[in-house]
C-alpha cells in the first residue's frame, strides 16, 4: 500500500512540475476550447505557435500521447 501511495504521489508531482498550470480552471477552459475547435477543424493561432517545428517535419503517424502532450503544453505551461 505504501509503494502504491508513493507511485501515485510521484505521478502527480511529475505532472505538476511539467505543467504547473494544470490546477488553474482557466487553463482547463483553454484545453476544452482547443478540443472543441479541433473537432470543427479550426485550430487557434496560439496552438500553432506552441507546436515545435520538428513536429511538422517528422509528422507521419502521430500517436495519442504525442497529441495530448502538445495540447497540454499549449494550455498548461
């Protein structure tokens, strides 16, 4: 039980250190707005600026974790 608690604590600490804005409700609204616009094929200019050029150069078959990381970087940092 202690190991499980330390694992969960480590995961949450790592996520918070990577994306400190994850606890702000304004940033969650940004996330939901990007998801909504991406379903309508309208992507905001802010999102395009947050994406690294290597993503476009090497963009073949992107997996779901890569897409989540890019969207989270745009809103939570």
